[in-house]
C-alpha cells in the first residue's frame, strides 16, 4: 500500500497527517543513500562493503528504536562492542575487507560504535510521540529537528576541534579515546580470516531472539522480552540493574494490592520521581562545569 502511494497509484492510505509524505520520505532516502555511497567511495571504501555496512547499521537502528519504544531503557550498549565493522570482520575477515575499508569504517565509530547513545532515531521517535500526546504539529516538529541537527552538528564539530587544540588528544575528546585506533592497528598488523565461532554465536543469538519474540506473541504469560535479552548481555545494564529490580518489585506490589486503577494513579508519582532524579543530576552536572570540579556522577560510563 505504501509503495502504491509512493508511485502515485490509487490507494486508501492517507499520509496527510504524517510529518512528511511517503513519497517525499522515499526521495530523501534515495538522495541521502546516494550521497552516503558517494562519500564513502571517495573516502576509499568499496561498494561491496558500503552496502552491507549500512544495512547492518540500519538494522541496529530499527532494533534500538523498537527497544526504546517498547521498554524505554536508559542505555542500549551492544555486547562485545558489536557494530557494523566488527560484524563484517567476523563474517569476511579483516584480510578480505582490506586496509582502506577498515580505516574508513573506524572513523564511523561516532555513529556505529558501542553505546549508540547519540543515535538520533530513538530520540526522534520519542519526540513524535510527545508531539502526538501534546497535539503538536508533526510537520513543524520535523522542521525544528532539521534545524537542531544542522546547528547541533556545526556546534559539535567546532567544540571538538576547539577542545582538541586546547587540551590535546591524550585523555581528551579525541576520536580514538575508546580504542578505535588500537582496534584498527590490531586488524592491520594481524589480519584475520572468517571467524566461524563468532558467526555461530551470532546465529545462535539471532535464533534465540526470534524464539523469545515468537513466545511473547503466542503466550501472554511469557515473561521474557527479546529486547531484555539483548540488553542483558552488555555492561550498560550494570549501571541501573538495581533500579530495574526495585521498580519491578514496586510495580508488582502496586498491581497486586491496588489493581490497574492503583497502577494508573501511582504512575504519575513515579514519573515525578524520575523527573526529580534527572533535575538533581542536571544540577550537579552544571555545578561541575561551572566550578570545574568533580561532583556526583549522575550517569556513569
């Protein structure tokens, strides 16, 4: 149906309330994908690596966004620093990928790296959801997002270069501060072939995830969420696992003794608790910047 709408054929789908029309979105996808491919080719990557690299990245993007929509986890680290470049190294081997592809892909760590904290897609989805609840115009929100991306990108690049010149790369906000250059050096100095055990592990994890999805859709009583399985395998959960346990117990007690109506009443209170915690964390972060000193670490890692 969406394809018919894009092609201008007769269909019952109405996209007038969407942030942008389906046809415009499709055109943007084609143009932006073409620019990405051109940029990567000019940077030195081969077309045979570019397409699977970004296909894997987009798959991660959809998975992370869905996890945020269904569970709203405050972190979504990938186990074993799993990303497009690492998956391709496991499947193809660093020897077959070649130095040019490895080098360029390493510079894409800022969006295809480990934590995906800066990933824009979950934040955009949450923004659209808030606009829907507040009955705001999605079309105006798209314009605001576009302007924020433009000015935010320019400000980020400027601040990064400024800080590198001010305090240097060692220990500063350099692109290699989490070991990307060490990873690249290791791949170039010790070329590897296809990693069969890693592939088996990825396939086993994929099969188990689909099993959890099937069980969750088939049985309402099934307690295990596939997104929870993915999140539990990374170290990001260690920052807030105790909060999840406490919240689960409190929710169980409220539902047990007050039912659904009590749960709805208590939800506003706990939203206030979350907001208060973030306000306190933001306060101490501001104090650390103003007075240039270490304070309460609101979000470690």
